[in-house]
C-alpha cells in the first residue's frame, strides 16, 4: 500500500483535454499532503510524448500504455489497465476529470475495486491521512463534504473549470514506465466505427462564456441574436430543454440535467424561465446574467445581474456595445 495518487490523462488523438491538466493540478496538492508521488496514467496510440508533458505539468512519474486498442476511448480496455496498475501499486487516491469518459470510467473502476467514489468535486483536501472531497448538491444550494472510509484507493472526479491548470515546468523530470494492454482486440466487446463532429463550434463544456436561449426566443429564428452575441464574445451558444424538445435547436446545445453541465465564467440566460432541470446544468457558473420579460421568473433568484425586458431589444444592444468596447481594446 502506498500514498501515491494516480491521475488518468484524458486525451483524444494526442490532444489532452483541459480538464485532465486541471485534475493533475488538483491531485498534486493531495499527493504532497499524503507524502506520496503523483503518477499520470496515459492510454492511447502514439502518445509517448504526453508522458513528458504530464511530468512537466507536475507528475512525478507516468505510466504509458501505447497500443492501437486505446486509439479511441472504450471502457473495458481502459479500465482493465488502470485496475491492474491500482492493484499492483495500491495508491491512496485515483483522480479523474468529470468528462463523460471520466465519469463512466471512475464509476466502473470504483465498482470493480469495491471502493468509494465522489463525483464532480469542487475541492480536495486531506484530513487524518484520508481524502476529504467537497461537492455541491441540490443545484448548488448544498455543499457536501465526503470523507472516505478505509477502502483504498479513494476515487474522485473533479468538476470542470474549478481547479486551475498547473504551470508547465520544462525543467522537471520523472520516471516513465511503459505498460502493456490487458485486453486484446478480440476480447473487447465494443468497437468504434466512426465519429460525427460539429465543425467550427465552441465546446459548451469548455467555454468560458455561454449565451443561452429559452422559450422566450419564440422560435428557431429567435436564436439569431443569441448566436450573434455568443460569437461576438468568443463563446458558445446554449439552450434550454424546452426549445430542444420543440426542435428549435439541436440537442448538442442543451444545458441542463439531461444536457450539458457547464461552469463558464459568464452565463447569459435569454428568455429562460429557470426550471430546476436547467438550473442543475448551469447554477455553478461564476457570473449569471438573466434577461426575461417576466420579473417573477425563477432564474432571477440565481442571477447575479438581471434585466427585466425584451431580449430582442437588449441582446442586440449588448452585442453592439461589446463590439464597440472590444474594438477600442
């Protein structure tokens, strides 16, 4: 049994997800407090150079499984390697980013190892040699501290854009160990045939600024000013479930409990009443601005700033004002 901390580095085609470096930074402090080493786990094809990057971002050592079976994320082959490493080293903690893949992987690994799991954590600490994880609940109205029992490793996923990305230090060095896949292609029950991607769109989950529209936009054409403001700010366009269900905008834009959970620096809600389902997906945004005709709309209870008025008057005005100010800068 060790006091080491493992971090899975989420990557696609050699490009590391920003949440993976955030997880590494969060785990670094835990490893220091526990007196253990920080180990990065990198699974993929042609990803050897990512091990060096992980060490530059704070890892003390890196395990690299470089094989065609890891080209695309698949639960079984990824989990089998991490479980094998965990059984051999018996680390104190395993940290992952709360991406779709990270949430699935963490839950599967925790269940297989028979250990505890805390998801979407916003703070990590150590008390009496045990991990203490803080996570929000009930749309951010409750903050819960999760204290783990004796079973190890303690598995956590961290929320996006809560922990800072560590500074890269190219002078750091560390041990890099190659590991073999546990499963052969013939034994992997899932296959990845192809991917469909949306070109030239800002990812909702990574966006620092999101401008969202609800029923108040009136129809598909009502998203034009929403899109214009989002593009002016270099942000992403979001939507409530109601307008997605109505077919006004694709599901990829949905923010909420059954859509994307987002934590941007700025969230502008236009014509969105503020149903519980939607609030669950954006309540933890750092700054919320609401624009709605109905002064009694629930969204105003959670907004830092509110405008009671017609979004078709105020959104274009905001776009023009931002345009002027950005041009001045």
